[in-house]
C-alpha cells in the first residue's frame, strides 16, 4: 500500500513540475495547444497527415505556433511570410537539423541531409563542388541525362504496349545519372546489383574506395570515409526517389487529364519535332510544358513537411524567444496550396503557372524543393531530369490508362512525411 502511495505522490509531483516548466517555457515560445505529460500533443494531431493537422492548428493559433511531439517543443511555420522571415531572411539561425528521427540516427550526424554545424557546411560545399566539376549545370550533365533517357525509351518499347508498372524504369534514369557522375559508370537495367540498389534506397551505399580518402590524415577534416559513404547514400536516395516518384505521379495525372498530355505533345511537335531529341534550351520555348511540370510538383506536394530544422542559437522572432536547439517545422503545403497565390489549390491546373498570354509565370510560392539553406542541393539536376524524361516519353509514346480517366484516383498515399502516388499500371503506345 505504501508503494502505491509513494508512486501516487511521485507522479503528482512529476505532473506538477512538468506543467510548471511547460508554463514557463510557453510564456516565451509561440502559442499552441496545451501538451500532455510525456506524449505532448501527439494525441491531438494525425501523425499520418501532419500537414492537415497543422493547417487546423494554424487557423486557431496563427502562422507561428508551438506543438509538442513528445516532451520537446517544435515551432511550426505556416505560410510563406513566416518561412521567408525565418528560413530565408535569417537562414543561419535556422539551419540545423533535429537529431531525433530514425533516419538521422542511422546517418549518425553524417552526410548532407542530417548533419549539422561544420560537418554540414563542409560536406554540402564539397558535394556541390564535386557535382559541378562533374558537369552539374553544364552541357555535360545534360548529355548524360539524354543518353540515359535513350535507354529508358528502349526499355519502354520492349513493353510492346502491354500494361506495366513504371516505377522501376523511371527510377533507373536518375539513379544511373548519379552513378555516372560519382562512379563514371552506368548500370544495365537487368543488373541485379542495380535492381537491389533501386529497391532498397534506405540502405546505405557502401563504397570500398574513394578518390577523396587521402583526407583520413587530416584530423580536422569532415571528409572521412564514413561521411563520404553517407553522403553518397544521400545523393542516391534523395536524387533518385524524389525525381522518379514525381515523374510517376506526373504520368498518373496525365492519364487522368489526357487533354493536358495532348497539349504538351502539341508543344513538342511545334518546338522540337520528331527528328531530334529534346534539350534544355527547348524549355524556354515551351511554357505550357514548364507550367505542367511545376504544377505536378505543386499539386502532389511530395514532401508536405520536411524533417524539422533546429535553431543554431537563441532567436528572438515576432516577440517570441526560441531557445537554441529548438525544433522548427516548415509546412510547405501551406505555401504550395496557398489560395491567394494558387486559386482552387486542390485542383490540378497548369494555369497556376501561366499568365493571361500563355507565358510561363514564376512564383515565389513554389517551394517544392524546400527553402533557405537546407533546400535541396540537387534542384537543378532534378529539374533537368524531369523535363527531359517527360518530353522524351511524350515525344515517342501515347499514355494509355487501363480504366476510364474519370475513374482514376490521384489521391496520394499518405505515409507520414511523404505524399506518394498510388499504385497503378499504364500502357506506353509508340507513336
């Protein structure tokens, strides 16, 4: 009996201290729902659709608020202005990544995605330098993509117009482009090792030799073998999965809206014709195709909420005090689906990126690659790959769905922090 009394007193004291500490902290942090001991606000949000839950909380607490996903506070940024003021205008103060996620623990604070401080700065700078030296942003990388797309087209022809799941073949192009940049070698699509890499992006790529491993003698260097391995894994995982999933989702939308695919093919016929392959210079003369690619990324909202960032120092923001090491969550959905910038944001409409004359219209609210110092370093490569893959496919094939377009469901499969396309098959009919 005495044990139960002791436990009751202990729990009461714990609850009192917890609520008292939270009250003190919340007096400085932005407002938000009252957290419960230990679990915080977990029971008040839908973990399978955090974006929707954050939208509802933003309506009550405003564009900057605090939630507790456990015992630690996370400041949530909702809307373009809040993100611009923090992640862009004051990017250095919000440039770290939290270390609580499973992926960050697996990476052990190494690589590009989950590293912090000097490790992140040096690794990001070095990765960009290597990618650029290998041709990123130049004609050489475009040539590599165009060469790989030819292999894709050949593989699609071999389907003979039969129903197929495009997932694997679409992943082959960006994965092989990264392979040729890093290893100066591409893999055959039937290669078992290559297939295993594509099927298991969560496994870390293991490299036994590297041209940069002389760095092991520099005790202050961040370019250890472990860091290089994790960095290469980041490049393969992020550079392959996001691009291929976006194109896969894009093809599903074109099956749903065949009139959009037809307009792209009209633009291809007018600008490119059939006697040569598409090139990046063509994009400047293809506003509708460019608008469709942007609308695909805006509509699917592949990463509604990126892994939380973390303040690198104490921050005074909008009258609030955000301590160093506080998690910061950016709701990209609130920007990509902003009603004022994109009327009827839940509708797939390439007109969101076209002006009244049919010219391509840029938007600061296009944050599909995130914003600020933690934005995707492979944005330029991804844009190039998506344009060349899509235009080449539609130059040579007509997309045929297995069901009537009106019966196609484009609702994403929610898996926590990602919005992935549902499973589907289609036929690639040669033109």
